[in-house]
């Protein structure tokens, strides 16, 4: 299968590229290195010492004998994406090529506009190229569970059968996302659904939970193949960030009450899910939504798990409550369905102390690289709120 | 009240500006003249011989003694919109400043991207300026009934109470819009809802039906005050277009079976609705949705109404079925709620033969200006479909 991976230099994109290459597919990746650029702008970086994309592609070639094609450019540039697709004629496109951070989207007006422009216009340009160049191609798009928000009813997979005033219809699940980043993914979902309905394209929207973990089967084969690992306020997701905090002796930063509950999955399961979606494609004209997570946890539960696991390794850990920089429910009902990928054969790697300890051991090897000032949240969902409070909370109690 | 009207040079924006000015409010308008530019690009124009914006503002001053402020620029330009809002400090913003055509958004990749960029990024820039400059300001945003599509259940006003697996929540009404333009309005609605939820802004989203009519109370006071009137494939909505076709002896262009049913309203009722929304503002933090139409009609019903009305005036009228350039249901259930504006006091001007005849008489005065080649649809929702069929249908039977 010819597979094109957008965002192939990223945390998930690079391991995905190696996985499909290892399975014998013809793989090309696209990236514009925006994540690296954002890190440079913030004076931050990956915990893991990743090589350049071409260095990693070269290392992969040495290790596996397989080639991965590289295209450098932005999908918001319609001519560029059109040329790449005309040249590679992909049968599957796996689309990670977006600005992926909620706090980054809420940082400033400029980053908000950048996020919605990059994500919505980039995906729209992509849809036109698929329509005009490879209309049979299966688009596997990374969305997020955050598109749904935290409704007071069970979250279904993309659609909801509604009975209203004696009539019935199955309609898109209503969305109440919690950031301008999450909104960009909602807009994408609506646009992609339209492209399937009107143009007959085929797509799978993977509403992914929060991913944790570092190593995958392929990256473990050579240290030059390691993927990036972020722990900073913008790109570090909660469990990864807690693990880094535990190793460097920083209090675990629980925002607010800690009752915020979300779906989570191991990076190894991300690869399984994307593979399952790609090898069981949607039908032409079909817009499928899979909720891609394996377990639900609250933030407090994760903090306690990391604390227990780290203390076993001899790290003393403090869990500390910080004023919540986000506007979100801190106690809420949350029950999301996730059976479609299980039905396709997903075998989850569940989260436990042993897994956390294996992450802690990898982090330990790189702990000298941690830039500590990048950890605490400075972005407020509502500017002007909480000023001074964080500073107070930062002082040792 | 200080009122800022975005898109104040347009079909609805200009009459709205005069209405608020006539009521004694302090009015300023913003426009970047994109509608005039798009017409120039297509070699088309308004049926009515409209003056420039400054000429009309000057004429309004002569007629009424009142001043309307003018700002020329694009709201996608964040610095511009920020400066305008800082200078005018509006208490109400009425936002018509978007690309308003479904066929234009489906014309090409470039116009699709332009539509979503202009509408989504423009509105996002506006939300930031409101948040940072006038957080108490009431945003009255023009959306469209087309955001809902044609679900098989009754359409409610923005939100739906859902019971699912024994639990309940009131969530945004699910959206299945029919064009990339309509999608841009769905994206806007989600972004505005977020700004109200997170930043505490206040907004009314007017999901407007298809507007018809030419004259309003204020424009009737002097012929220099007339508003634009479009009849071309891109900017001419169905009833206005049928009326022009009847006057020039062109067959009425029913697309497909003609069972497509939508909500409609008179331009005079648009002004009433916007006034009612502005004088009964949303609460801080509230995102309100009103379905703004007064009656539902199918396309065939409108064609028959125009035919009857025009024949009374001596125009022979042929109703002809054309291959549908859109992908849409041509027979479907449609029942939308529209009680909120009625509850606020809306007194509808209902559609009847007399009203159609009054439109026909105004059109008659300008019929020499009609550019006939601009009428038939050339844009296809799915490119490559129907090629040749329209050409066949165009030949006299």
C-alpha cells in the first residue's frame, strides 16, 4: 500500500511512518517542522534527543533496509500538497499534520488564528487534492476526544441516534469543545464529513484520547530512531508531563480539583489503531468516527499512579494543586464509547505501575535535558484571571 | 446605542445601517467591498443601480440629517478590526461581514478556501477584539438556517434537549450543512459559542432563512438609498432570481425536483429581527440562537407563486426543471421552529402575490441592466457531474 503520512516528523507521525514501513508499505512523509519551530520560539525542546528528519530516515534505512520518502512543506499551501499527492498517489493518507496543542491555541490571538488557519485551511486544501487527484484514497484523520467536551450523556462514536417529537434520525454527535484548538478539529470533522457526503470521499476520523509513552517496537531498534517527547506547558500532555516532573523532583501539577476525566491510550496503541483503520478502510462516501482510547482516568488518579510508581523507584513525589488555567468542569460525568476499534481487533496495552516505571527509566536517561521553566502553565483560558495565584502556588509550601 | 455594522455596504447591511440610524442610534459601518469585487470578477453586478458607499452615506445624511461612519477594511485583518472597535466602542455589533454565497464557495478550490478563511478567521479576529476592547458588547451574528441541513427531525433553535441511555443534556443542535459556505457558518457558531462560554461574551446567532425583497422603509425615501439586488447564479437567492427571470422572459430555473424546502423571510422582517435582537440583548456569557424566518416554502411552490403573480401583470412565464447543480435532498422532511423572535414581537410580512408583484414592478424599472448570461448555474457541487446536461436543458424545448 502507498501511504502518505502528514506530520511525519512528530511525536506520533514518526513512529507511524516506521510502523507502516516495517510492514512493507511504501511510505512517504510530509512535514513543515512547525513543531520544531514553535519549540525554538519558546526556548524549549524535546526531552529525547531526536535527530533531524533526514537523519532519522537515513538511520531507519540502515536499520531496516527500507526507504521513507520525505517532502518538506505546509499543507496550507495548496500547490504543494497537490504536487505531493500527484507524485505519491497515496492509497492511504494518515493526517497528523496539525497544530496539536490546546494551550498553544489559547496563548494569544496570533496563535489562535494560526491554529485555526493551519488546521482548518490545511485540511481543506488536502480534501481538494484528494478529490482531484486520488478520490479513492482513504483519509485517516487524527481528531480528538476533546471535540465532544464533557456532556452529561454518554459519548458515542461520532454519531447519535436521536428521537425527537416522535421522529428519528442519526446525526453528528453535538460538540462542545474546550479550546480553540479543539474547535479546529470540530471544524475539520464537519468539513471532512461534507467531503464524504458530497464528493464521495472516504475517511476515518480518529477521535483520539490523550497519548502517553515513548517507545514503540520500531523506535526500540536503534536509539537514533527515538521519537520526540514533550513535557512543556504547550505540547506536554498530562501523563507524560507528570512522569518528567516526578523524575526531576518537581511537584506534579494538578490543575484545579483534578476530577477532569478523559480517555487515554498508550503510544503503541495509537499505532495499532491507525494500522487497524488503514487496513480496514471506510467505504467510498463513508465518514467513519472511531473513539480512539483504551481507558478513562481522572487527572488525580494519574497523579496518584505516577506518585506510587515513582516512589517505588526511590523518587519522592509531591502532588500539588494549581489554579486551573483552563475553563473546564473539574467534576463531571464522563462515559465514552470505544468499541469500534476493539471490534476491529485492538488489543490494548493498559496503563499500570510497571508501564509508568518503564517511562520513568527512559526519562531518567535524558533528565539533564529538562528545561524546568517550561513546565508551569502561563497561558490562561481567560486572560487576567488567576494572575498572582500561580505565582503564589509556585512557592514551596 | 453605538452600533457597528460589518458588511454595511451589502444587500442587508446597508438597509440595516439606515434603520438603526433612523432610530437615533450612533451608527458606523465596515466594509471591504469584497462583494463588489466578486461581481467585477464575474462580469456581473447589482440589478439596482447602487451608488458607492460614501455616496449613499452622503445621500442618507441629506435625507435624514443623520451621519453614518464609514471604515473601509477587512475584518480578517486583526489590527484593522481592533482599531475600528477601539475607536467606535460599539455596544452592539451586527455582523454581516462574510462571504454569503453557497455556489461561490463551491465554485473552485480557491473560492472555497477564500470563503472559509474570510468567514472563520474574520469572525475569530472579531471575537478577540470584542474580548479585549468591548467585552460587554452584544454581537448579533448573521448565520443561516442552512447550518442545520435537512434532518429527519424537527429543527429547534440552536439547541436540542437530548435524552440518551437514561441521562439528559441540552446540547448544540447537530449540523449537516450543504456547502462549504454553510460549513463556514457552522464553524463560526461553534467559535462564538465558545467565546461566550469561556470568555463570557454575549451573542445572538441569527440563523436566517432565504431573504427576498428590495425595498425597506428607509430605502423608499430616496432612490439614491436603494440597496443592491443580486440575481446571478452566485449571489442571487431563489425568489429574487425567479422574479428577475419572470420579468426578462427567462424560464424559472427550478433545480431538480423542486421539493427542496427552506425557511424564507422578507427583507423588511430581517430588519425587524435584527432590531429585536439588538434591543433585547443576550445576557453576558449567553449564546442565543434564533431561527430567523417567517414561512417555509418549497422551490416549486415559489416558482408557481411567481408564475401566477407575473402572469397577472402580463408576463408569460415558463417554469423549467434544470439538472440540480447541488447535491441535496430534493424531497425531504422539513419543520423548523421559529418562535423566539415572534415571542420578542416580530410581526411578519407574509409572502403573497401582491408582494411578488411589487417586486416585479421595481425589477421592471431596471430590467435593461440584467446580464442574462450570469443566471444559469455553471458551478457543480460535484465537478464533472451533469456536464452537457445543462447545455441540453438550456436549448429551447
